C-alpha cells in the first residue's frame, strides 16, 4: 500500500467533510446551547455545503481512479450517487425538523449522517471487505433510526424487525463473499475476483451458488422478492421521514453497489446465469410489489409495496448489463429518489395533521390544501409513470434498455405492471380530488420547511420529465465509469 | 414561416391549463374568461393552420424540429399533412364548443385546467413526427381523462367507467410502446444509428418477419382507443359516465387519436405487416360496424345510444384504413373529421337535455322540440349525418369507404351496409321519442338553452352541412394525405 498522499485524501474529501459535520453536530448538541430544530438547520446547511464543495473541487473523470490500495473507487458512478445521498439526506431532514421527539434530538442527526457516510462508502467500495464494512456502516444506524420512537410499539417493532432480517441477510451475504474469496484463490478486489473466479478449479455450480447467495444479500438491501417482506412493516412502523430515507437513499445505495459487483466482480462468463436469476427476480419483484400494493389502504404500506415494484423496474436496467441499461438505472434512481421523497413528505404532512397515514384521510384534499394536492398529483403521477412528470421518461429508458438487450418479454411484463401501478396511484388521487372532506376533517398544516422541500421536489419532477437531457447526461457520465 | 404556428397551437392549451391549476384563488369568472379566450384563440389558430395548409404541394408542412435527447435520436419534431390538418381543426372545434357548453360547470378551475392539458396531448399526437414525441403526448392525453370522469362524471358509474377506460387505453398504449421501442432498435440495425424520427423509420426497411410479428401488437395497442372490437368495451361506458364536454372530447377527438396513431405508426411504419394482418382485422371492424349499430338500437339510455353509435362509426373508420386502397383511406380521413363533429354535436345535445330533465331514459322523454328547438334541430342534423344522408358530411365520408370496401371484398361491403339501415332506424326512433310526441308534465317549465350553447351548436352544424354541400372544403386535404400513404404502401 502506498503512503498517504493528498490524492487519497482528496478522493475522500466528501466523506471527511461529512465526518467533520458529524463532529460539529455532536459538539453543538453536547454544548446544549443550540436547541430544537436549529440542529436540523445546521445539518441541512452542512450537507448542502459538502455537496457544493465536493462538486467544485473533487469531481473525478468518468473512469476515475482506485484509491486507498484499491479498496475504494473514486469515479463518476460513485460520485453521482454520493452527491445524491447527501441531497436525499438533506431533504429528509426538511421533513424531520418539526416532528416532535425526532427533529429536536441531536442523536437523530448524528445517526443519519453516519448512515449517509456508510452509503457513500458503499458507492465507492471496490473490494469485498469494504463492501461489507460500508454496508454495515450504512445499515446499523438505520436499525436504530427505524426504532427511534422508543415509546411507540410499532416503531420499536419496526426497528427489531429490520435488525433481525438485516442481520440474517448480512450473515448470508458474508458467507457468500467468503466462498467467493475462497473460489477465486484469495482475491478481494472486484476485478481481480472476477479474474480469479474465471480461472478457478471449483465447479461452476458452486461458484454460481455463491453468486446467488451474494445476490440474496443485495435483494434484502433493495427490498426485492423474495427478501422484500420486511419493507412494508418497517416502513409503516418507522418514523415517516426514516421510511422515506430507507426507501430512497438506502435502496439506491444497495443498487449502486449491486451494479458494481454484478458488472465488475462477477465473471462475464457467468452473465447468462446470474442475468437469468436477476431477470426472474425483477419480474417477480415488480409483479408482487404492484399486485400487493393494490389492496393497501395505508399510504405508507402502499408506498412500501410500490417501492418494491420500482426495485423490479430498476433491476431490469441492471439485467440489461449495457451502457444504456446502467444509464437508465442511474436516471431512474435519481428520479425515483426525489419523487418518493416527495410522496413520503406528503404522507408525513398528512400524518402530522390527521394523526394517521390512511389513504382515506386524503379525502377532499383539493379543498383543504390545493397546493398539497398539486404536489400529490405530481408525485403520484410521476411514480405511476405518466408524462410530463419525470417518472415517465425514467420508465421509458429502462424499458428501452430491456428491449435493446433482447429482453422483450421482461419489458412486456414491466409495462403491464406499470398499468397495475397506475391503478393504485390513481385511486389515491381519486380520494384527494373527488371525495368531499368529512365534516370533522382536521385542517392540513404544512410547515414552512416542508413547503420549500415539496416545492423544490415538485418543480424538479416536472423539469426532469420535460428537459431530461442534462439528467440523462449525468446518467451517461456515471455509466461511463463501467462502460467507457 | 417564422411564427411557430403549430407549436403555438400545441402548447397554448397546456400553458393556460397550468396557469389555472396553479391559481387556487382565482374567481370563477376569471377562470371562465381565461378558458374562453384560450379556447377561442386555439380554435382560430387551428382554423388558420388548416386554411394555410397547401394541399397542392402536399407533404408535411409547418414542420418544426428541435433536438430533445440527441444521444438516443429523440427530437421534438412536429408537422402536419393532409390527414392530420383536418384533425387539428377538429380538435380546435371541439375544444371551443366543449368550453362553451361547460360554462356552468362545477369547479371550473380544475375542469378547464385538466381539459386543456389533455388538449395539448391530443394536438401533440396529431402533429407528432417523432415516435417519442407521439408516445409522450399520447400519455399526456390519457391521464387527465381519469380525473375528468371521476370528478365531474355521472355519479352512478363514474369511478368504474373512468378506471376501466384509463386502464384499457393505457394497456394498449404501453404494449404499443414496447413495439415502438423494438422498431427503433430494429431500425438501428439497418440504419446504423438510433432514431425515433417517424420519417426516417419509414425508410428503415424493417424486415417482413419483424413487421408480421409486431404489427398486430402496435396496431391493436392504438386501435383500442379507436374502439375496435373486441376491445371497444370501455367506450360506451366511458362516454356515458363522462361529463358532456369530456364525452364530446373523448368520442369526438380521442377515438380519432387511436385510429390515427394506428395508421401513422402501425400501417405507415410496417406496411408489410399491415398487408399481412389487415385481412382478418377488417372482419373485426365489420363486427364493430354491424354489431355496434344493433346494440345502439336496443338502448333505452339516450347517451348509450350515442356511445354505441360511436363504436359503429369508428368501425367504419378503421375498416376504411384496413382496405389500404385510395377510396377507403379517403373515406376514413373524412369520416374521422365528420364523425368527430357529429358525435360532439350528439353529446352536446344529450347533455343539454339531461341537464334540464335529469333523465336520459328515452321512454320518459318527449316533446323536447317545443322547449329546446335549437337542440332538436341540431340533433336531427347530426342524425341525418350519421345515417349518411347526401348533403351532410357523413355521406362524403361513408360513400368512399363503402366503395373502397367493395373494391376490396364486395360481401363485406354488403354486410356492412346493414348498419346504414339500422342506424337510420335508431336515429329516427330516438329523435321521434325525445323531440316529438307529447311533452311530459314535469318538463313543462324547463328553460331553453343559453346563447353559449347555441353558438356551440351552430359551429358544429356549420361543419357538418358545409362539408356535405361543399366537399371541396375538406376532400383535397385528405386526398393529398392519402396519396402520401399510398406511396408508402406501394413503395414498400
């Protein structure tokens, strides 16, 4: 390993800044002078500052470089996602600020930042040791965050459930990684691992089995069938902003790592097998997620199943294993993260105002809060994949990637699923737009920070859906890291 | 021409619609005035575009092309030819008259906002010369319909019918989308680059095997919206449940969207597939024409009669396309416009009667001619058009279709002609029951229609009679469009 030099430190600048921000939040909290939501503002300002500084100083070239002895990759793919995680965290904090028992607790922000740090390392991980470390760093704070409302049974249950499934998945994945390590003759770095597995003496079926076990770990992380069942319960029980964070940043982190592992660490000769497995997983995930979402009456559970469905669409782009596929995955994740944050933000407002996240409480929203109704229209139609909202083009790109890779059957399953999706998203809009408000309907209170966050997100949803060129360009730039 | 006339027509409605949606505090009158001004300007611009289209030169005119996503060969590319120019005009007519008859609608801000967003989608599809633009606009046209039906529709069936309609149309369009994407990649193998441009895809020389496989998927995907049998079922339910202006828009314009896109993307990009598959598809349209007419004739609900008559007449449109010969295509082109105006007129009259009597049950109605003479006369003119009487646009449209079908296969024309008789019988029966005979006691005091309604009726009647008397108002436009389609069919 080479000696510490400035290039290595610069590559990690965003992470170091987040670490510094954590220290700042901790000291400020302990000093006891800053009270209430000002800690949240500190976190938001800090995160935005990290994004601005990083973009202006340490932007890598597309192919990037391996740093820290090859454990980390500072390239376009990791950079785009690191920035996205920071933005998603900042937006999550907007929704947290006014939640009692959450927004005024320094520990909350600290754990959130720790998780973000882990996700950023996940995006960069370039060997199996870093992969595992980063994944645990990202996930362990989330167990605590999901169970943060210690006084509420559902929240504690959510935390425990997530912990149990998470621990199991980690163990399984670690087992698979150790098998790969053995089969490859002791390689840890992704590219070397692929090389080692291609030349291994071990029987093909054993290698494939190990690959499948690793994929299972990822399936848990991105909530794909058959490792999805934690998601609805955890989202429902966890504090709503944390559910938002889990379903967006955490899922995206799982995907970016999955993409890197599948395309770099798995030997290309095995593509037909794991490709088929992933294709089947994509089909099952989108079908099950969308079909189960049909019967949900609680918005958080509905969004949980819908997010399982979206994982299926994104997997389709991974299966394509082409430059267009990876571009589509990046674009989809960008759009999906920001849209889903908006959707959960709306649910958080509803929950604060009415005390429940049941879809029925949206009744008459058009009278009670016309602006929130418009935000709902944008967010849910974007999730449904209707133009001019961004979700439409995101879907078109993944369908295109599938058709280009000769996976027309998967594209047909996906488009039919998108129709199922349209059904339940429209039902939500119907409640908001058609039904009259009940006589005793609680007034909808939208706090100032949430208004700003939702406004920014809604504008983004429309802009990215019409002027998609620049965002697609980012996707291509990120994809160039693996497909030069 | 420097003025981007076509883009102006396409985007004016969505801009106005967005302004309305983003203006929650606007007064009812401010919104209605904005709506009327928008609709009038849009109508005027579409009429200007129609008149300015040079049918002697033919081809695509008012073309605008800007790169949208050059990496994937996607551009915003629009233009009109002889087939789409009348449809742009039709959309302008229906948006204008639909706005007039909706003057007293509840929640006008959201109603006109959504309706105008939909109008942009419709204009966009008719003008699209890029496959991506076409799909984008197509989906924009479908989703506002759901909210328009469930919020303002007929309480008994609106939720069911709105969802049914939306899902039917979207299933069709997404399957067509997969077909479209497959086409783009197949064309890339021949052209060497990725493009969504319809004019380039026409020349891509897709293999015959490819066309045979994908043609039915793409054609049916769009023809669902055209109401083709056996996937026509959403249409009567949807049209009955929808509020008046939305029925006018849906039956009058959106169904043409389906037929037009099936022609534009299905037939024109995959002519070999069309030649292979249309011989059996034409039999389905025969079911539309005859069965639709019979079903219409046994309805007791005023609006369902019109709903099923649309199924029958749209069957004629697709049948004309399916003949792939000059007469059939020419008739289809005229029929798209003629049926659009005629159905809009029918639904407008039905809405006027229902708003005053609160019933659509035909046996309970009667004597409306005494109370609503304007509506009665308009209904009779629409009825004569729908029977295909000479002197009205329906004749100009249906006569060539039957000629085309006769050339193609005489027995189909003979069977299809049954529908003319059946149509005449139900139109006369309904006109007699609703507008003549004794006026029921409870309707003695219903008010006559207002001046907005009259302007709407006169505008619609003008086109039906105008084209019937002076076919030259429309036929040369369609003729130039059909010639282009025929060169594609012959050249392939």
